[in-house]
C-alpha cells in the first residue's frame, strides 16, 4: 500500500490522497508507470490501465487496507498512545524506558522517530541492552500505511508493547484508524495547531478521539491516564467506557497519583508520589514541574501495565532524559577560572510550553544570576 507514486513497486496499491498542498490524483499516471496494480481514490478520474476503486474516504481506506495487509499488527501488541499539546515525547520515552527496564519488550514511535529495543540472550533469558537508532518516520505519527508496517515489524520482532505519540493531525486525518489502543494518556491541552484545526474546540475534540478508540487485544484490559489538573480533564474522563481502568494524575490531591513532596534543582528532582499502590520516594535526573507531570503520566501507564511502583522508581533514577527536552548542555568558557553558565536546550514552541520551560529555568537561577532566553521563530 503506497501513497507516494515514487515509492510504488510492481503490484502495489496506490492510494490517491488529497493533501494540504498537492492532490494525489495528479500522480496516478506515474504510479501506474511504476507498477501500481490498483488505484484507490475519492474521485472518478482516468481512464487508466489499472483498476480504479472509488471510496468515500481515501485515508480511512488506506488505514484499513494496510491493517489487513499486515495482519492487524496492533491486535498483537499493547499499543500505548500518548496525546496532548506538550510532553508527549518525554512521556513516551519514559514509558519506553520503564517497560524495557522491567523486561517488557517495548518499541517507540514519535516525533524523534521510531526505534526498537535491543535484547540479548543470557542464560536462556532475554536481557535488555539498550535501544536501536531512530528511524525517520517523517511525522509525529506516521501515515497509516507506514504506521501499520512499523507495527508489523515490531510484532514480528517479538515486542509486546509500543509507546506511541498520537498527534491531533493523525487523529483528525485517520492515520490511526484500525489501530487497537490498549492505553491512552492525556498530557495537557493548550493552544497549538490552530492553522489546521481552526478552533480550540476542534483541536481538543480531535485529541479526545484517542480515548474513544481504546480496545485491547482479546482478554486484556484497557487503561487511561488523564491529567486531572487540565481544564478539560472531565471531558476526556466522560468519554471512557466503564471497562477502562482510569489513572488520574496531577498536583491535585484528588488525583490517584500526586506528589506529597518534591524538590527541584539543576541535577534533577527528588519526589514522593502517592499512588494507588502506596507512596514511593525516588529521584530522577529530570527537573521542572512540567517534567514532574511527565513522570506521573509514565508512572500511571506503567502501573496500568502491571509494573510495581518500586520498579518504576528504580528505572527512573538512571533515565538520562530526551535530546532537546530541557537538555543541559555543558558550556565551556575561554577562561578556565570563570564559572560556566548553565545552558539548557528545549523544543518548546507553544505559548504554554515556553512558559513552562522559562519557569523551570528561572527556578534554577541563583539569587544574583540572570536568565537569558534565545528563542528561534520559524514564522509559520
């Protein structure tokens, strides 16, 4: 199943998608020249030398065809979806790290790419050795045919879980159609992508679709982790059916997972979390209130997957963080006697994201120090 005429191989089905900038129908002829055996389109065009299958929604058709072609790979995995405006990348990386630390073979799909864990046999048992390099997937959540191919590869390699970022674009454009999600997590909802969604109402309702798609593999449970401090938390909670196990988290004491005490510094965070399984105290190299939310979200997902709070805490102690997410860079000055500044690099590009990062950075500035922010504006 191909949506790019340049990638078509003999025997492929070419899905003609009308994109934001180009119409796939303009590339049907090149796709046939490259060997497409069938064309799927919403428009009656042609005539062509290959059969034309008319569908009401080409994106949905692509998802369904790809899922069938790859033998419904999401039904063979526990797909753990994470959506929200900020925090998706760090949260999915935390989930990936925690689950692999606990011996659950877990892959990752998201903004930085896709990757699989590396396990080696030792005394007849698989031992976690690290992660592969990222594979570029071009989108936070890949196009449906690419996503189903990835899930097929992961299932074929013996993985049991996948931590996946699920963008509002992917939900609105049916990229995750025909995916079975065993878990859904909401990080937060703030302003973003209004060029595409037009209104905040459209934006958060697109995110909400993930929670309506919860469907675990046969005989397994479904879980949801929702940030109770978010203004729209109740809207997401009421979407869940009665069979979904809900883990709320946040600074509010009403959340099932919340901090009883915490302290931030440039080396990380010391925190005691209240959980449904009792309190747990631990340290992590992540710092800042926004990262505390990410840690609580990952804790919620991990508890839902049957991992003990002690295992989660132990795994978090050596989590090194994510590239470009409140990443501390060691600065070097020409004068070896001078004090090097603390330099932090972050991906923040939304109003809420930048506000959170600056607040976290401000908390690390000494009393007589200064906070200097350099922000690049892409103009889009």
